[in-house]
C-alpha cells in the first residue's frame, strides 16, 4: 500500500478533500493523510461540499507538516495542492519517494454568499476528485 501526504497552506480545504478522495477511491492501493504548511481550522463550507458527495470529513483535525515530520511518518508521495508559490514553502520532508504538485484554487479565499462559496467549492472539489482519480490510474500504469 502506497502512503501519500497531501499538503496545502492550512490543511483546511484542498488537502482535506484530496485525502478523503484518495482514501475512498484508492482504498486498496493507497493510504492518504494531509497537513498544512501552517496551522489552520477545517473550512465548514468544504465539509458541506464533501457531504454533498456523501463523504463526512466533519470530525477531521488539521495538522501541520512539521508535526508530520516530527512524528516520523514516511510517505511514498508528497502532493502539494496549493498554488505553486506556496508549494515551494513546503519544508523538506525526509524519506519522501516522490514529490508532485497539483494546484487548485483555495476555497478559503472565495468571496460571496455562503451559497456562492459552496457552489464554487463544489467545482474545486470536483477538480480535486478528477485529479485524484488520474493520480490513482497513473501511479499503477
């Protein structure tokens, strides 16, 4: 089983969604966790967007990359899901087999009403889901 760490800025949105999708869709071949470059708080609109796809992340806790490193966990892949500039801030993680970047818009930076933010977050969620499916296929080609 391949171990994957998804990283974004605060572990509040994109990395949480990617972790949930990989654990659901790649459950026999992958185990995913997620973390943020900085500490953060789970985005409630992301929780709603995932619930619309029948995935409950409401009890997830946010974590930092530094805490993951200090825990001694080793991963086959580290996948950054924030913008490219922020991804470059991700600290060196010893033992990573391969580092990949998949950039997505940040749901936490969206503006508008909660309904408008949810609509935009669902689109981002669907992009992340597609990217995770593609990653699963490419990892075993």
